[in-house]
């Protein structure tokens, strides 16, 4: 098994190459307020970011604030977000989350990781996304692209559990690079290192350093 030192060296090289390939890394969910990113990331579960970006426009037109969404009927929220799939559970979580923000945080999204995890519908992936994108703090967002690509790149050893992947990457990725690195993995995972059994390795900027030994 490869040493952690070797993995760190490869990780730094991967970071630099992805920076060159995708210089404008950023979240593909549209938002202009922290609470809207919380809503969007919940809706994005098993749904494309592109569809979420369309659906939330109607949601925010009708409920333009944390308070308005907190007071909305869950059934009304569900009717709007249904195109994102899992409408009932997502609407329930969004409603409960907004209520908690309104009642316990004055309508503001907390900048504390553990506090974020207490919000309904918020897991480690969502909390890390908020910490990195909204508050500019160290973050590792282990979505499906991150898990697939870091396994293929040999940065983690055939690990599929999101939390275990996150913990492994914290040891390899400089804190200030984590958030953008994960965003760049999304771009790379969509364009090149796809979920196909045979991704587009012939066009990959990492082809000469990627062991391609991980899970598909």
C-alpha cells in the first residue's frame, strides 16, 4: 500500500493540474444567500444541480426569506420542489430547517460545523459545502464525484463511505485548498472522469499520474 507521503505528493500535483484545467472553480448551485444554498443542497440529493437551479426560482419567488419559508405549508413547498424528486422528505426537511434557523439563529445560517449538523436535512457533505463556500473555511465535500475520483486517483484506498473518504482527504489536502479542490473534482468528474467503466482517460490532464485503481 502506498505511503501517506507519496499520496500527499500526488495530491499536491493533482491540485495544481486541476487548477490549470478548471481555473474558475465554484459551486454549480446558484445562490446569493447562505440559507438558499442550504435549500438547494438538500434538493440536489439524487437530482441534478441544473434542475435544482430552475426549481428554486419558483420557490424563492413565493417564499423570499427564511421567515416566509418557515411559515409555509409543507404541502405547498412539496408541490414546488416535486420535480427534484423525493418531494415529501425534502419539503419536510426544508420546512424544519427554516423553522430552526428562524427560531434559534435569528434567520441566519450558523458558521459552526457542529451547529450546521443539527439542522434538519443537513449532513456532513452539506455542512462542509456551507463552511467552504459561504464562510471560506476549510472544507472537504465528499459527493459522488469526490468519492469516485479520489479512489481512482489512489488518494484513498477503495473507500466508498463518505465520512471515511473525508477523513482520509483531510490528511492529504491542504486546508486552504479543500473546498476548491472538491469543486474541481465535480467539473472533472462530469467532463472527463465520468462514472462510465471506461472514462475519457485519453483526454485527462492527470493521465500520467493516475493509477486508476479505485472504484468506478
